[in-house]
């Protein structure tokens, strides 16, 4: 492994932006098409006049090589980190190379937009099931079938990093690079010793990418074809391995949201200075079975305990749904919710930064809305209970 040195050891600023490497090894940077800059916008806000992205592979392309991206889906979707791993494969692929995406779990995303040319979806696997041997058998069968030049996976806290390392151990002939922070056709770079060293090497066979090593906003589309037949063959490989599994999957245990750590909660209701009726707020959180968060002002006022504070000097959360009642959306608070998937803001002020951040905004009084919502939730719960007892 090539280690950049300066007086024996290269020391780098751990806070430097990841886009630039001191020795000129560039991390993939997108946004350049035909020499011009594209101002990438989210699809939801894309004006109609923007051109449709081109498909990366020509229609008559003769495919001679393959790159494989592998990821587990989360609630039928790939998270940003997994999307970046697929994007890395798409960016490195040339005009004769197909990008194949293998997804463990359901996938409702547009595979073409992810950059995949062929997509194999295995809905019976995924986060609801612990089946490492079956997944490994599937992956090895796929490697034999496709013989990809490289395998790209997100180096995350969930199943992908584990599966990638298992694959590296099982296929000892294959090289593996973990914690990859920079990558291009010429090679890749990883941090060592808490980011104080940067080490470089050629592209490995198995590449586990850190978050934000690659920009997932691609300037092109993949072909996005489904590979149904291949899925059936791989499922057979997985079932055979599952029969002799050394593990017993005890399933998923549910627990009350109030008992969960905020940074693990999937559904959070959060109160700011605009919440006057704290008891009503807690009743709503309880009825919705949501975890409780708060802004710093609400915590400083003594309305909530310090461990409920969300933001730069509080917790960073990554909920699927974040309901912000009477929170202005100061930059320090927004920092703590940057990874939340759906943000709903309730505020009197339509120009509050939280309204701009939110996917859905309700301009109105927090107390009135909490009362109305609580009433509706209770009605729905009673109706469901009546249905069960009938
Ligand atoms: C170094 C530093 C670190 C910080 N760290 C954090 C942090 O970790 N987390 C954090 O949250 N803040 C943090 N802050 C504070 C931050 O800058 C803001 O002051 C704070 O987030 C504001 O909280 P708020 O939005 O609840 O209150 P306000 O700024 O008072 O905003 C209240 C909002 O509620 C709305 N509102 C008022 N009444 C109603 C009503 N009846 N119905 C609906 N809406 C209503 C208002 O329109 C307004 O938008 C930090 C600040 C500094 C300097």
C-alpha cells in the first residue's frame, strides 16, 4: 500500500473537505457535463425545462465487463450512503461496462436514476431478517455468474459492511479495501489512525466506501433493467445455504418509542419555543408512540431534559419522520436533523428556516394543531380497537 509521507508520516487536517487530496488524487466530483456546470436540483423541484439525463450506456453498446454494487434496502429504499456506492460503480464504468445492482430487501427506487443498468432485487432478504450465510451464498453465486471487476458496498453500521468483510474473508484471493474515502479510476484512498494518515492503493476487488466519498447525484441514468431470472437462481442459492445456517433468527422486537435513544428513533416529535402546552405535547407524543425531542431554547427553559436536545450541541437524529412544533430551524438545530428523511414543520411564521427545510409545512398555531391531531389519533385508535373487538 502506498503511504503518502512527509517527514515519515503525512499528517492531514481531519476537518479538511474530503473533495480534495493534498497530493492531487481527486475524489470523484460530479456536476460537469460537456464542460459546463449543472446545477443539480432534487427531482421534486426540477423545473420542466431541464433536459432529461442521458443514459450512460449507448443502446448498441457491446458489454464486456461488469461492476457490481451491493446494498441492503431500508423501508423499500436505498439510503444516501448506499446510493453513493452504486454511484461509485456507475462513475467508474466505461462504455463497455455494465453496472449491476444487487439489493437485499424491497426496492421502490428508480434503479436507472441510481445509475444501475441491471437490478436484482431479493425482497425476502433485508433488514427484517438476519441471514448472513444465505446472503453470502447469493453473493458468491453472483460473483461466479457475473465475474465483476469490482464490488462496491457502503461501509456502514448495518449489514452491508459486515457482508463485505465476510465476502473478503470468504474469497481470500480477492483484495478488499475498507473505509474508502476517495476513489477514481486510478486508485483509492483510505484514512488510517483516526484520519491522521491517508493511505493509497490500486482499486481493490471489494471496495467498502465511507459515507460521502462519492456524490450520488449522477449526470446520467443507468438502463435500469430488472434481472428477474437471475433473482430466481440466486434465491435458490440462498435457500440452500439457509438450510444449514448456524444462526437462529429470533425476529424483531418492538419497544415503546419513549424507551429508545433519540439517535435511534425512527419517529420523533420535537418541541421548540412555540410549544406552550408541554403536557399536550407529551400526550400527543405518547398517542403517536413517537420519541420526544426539543430545541435548545425549550431545554434551556426547563421544559425538557438536556438529553432531549437536538442539534449541534445536542443529539444528531436520523428519523424517518420528524415533526417540528414551533421550532424556528436555527442552523444549529438543522445540523442535528440533516439525516432525517421526512420533516414536517408546524410554525406560525411561513418564512422560518424550518419551513424551508421541511418536506411538508403547516402554517398555524402549534397548540391548535396538537389538539386536533391528538383528537384524530385517538379517534383512529378507538375505531381500530372497536374493529378488533367486533
Ligand atoms: C453555539 C450554539 C450552539 C447551539 N446548539 C443548539 C442545538 O444543539 N440545538 C438547538 O435547537 N439550538 C441550538 N442553539 C440555539 C439556536 O441558535 C436557536 O436559538 C434555537 O434553536 C431556537 O430554538 P427555537 O426554534 O425553539 O426558538 P425560537 O428561535 O424562539 O423560535 C420559535 C419558533 O416558534 C414559532 N412559534 C412561536 N409561537 C408559535 C405557535 N404558537 N405555534 C407555532 N409556532 C410558533 C416562531 O415563529 C419561531 O419560528 C445553539 C446556539 C449556539 C450559539
